[in-house]
C-alpha cells in the first residue's frame, strides 16, 4: 500500500466489555501499517474529532442496537464527515 501523507485517523469504540476495544486496537494497527497516524480512544474520551482526517466509530451491539454513547457521539458530530474527503 502507498503512503497517504500520514493522515490522522481517530479510532473510537464503545463497549461494556473488552471486545470493541480490542477490535479498535487491531483496526488502528492496520491503519498504521498503511501509513496513517491512527489513535485509539474510548468513545467517552474521544473528544471533538475535528482534527482528524477520518473517524472510525465502533460500538458493541446489544438487542440489535448500538450503545447509547455511540449514538450520542454520532449525533453530536454529525456535521464532521461532511467536511472530509471521501
């Protein structure tokens, strides 16, 4: 894979256990292998994603629903993807 200029990627997750955090860490590792600056943060500590070039938002799913904190984060930062290249 070619270099991407070191774009910063925020990888965040919400989980009541360790699984989502482990998945987030693995995703971030793959992104780093591809030349990206990936940072993993739990969703409660993710803060404003404005400085990131991309965001990976992960969540555990219970009863076919994402966790409330995931929905809250996505709602609070819904405009952020519109300013990012696809």
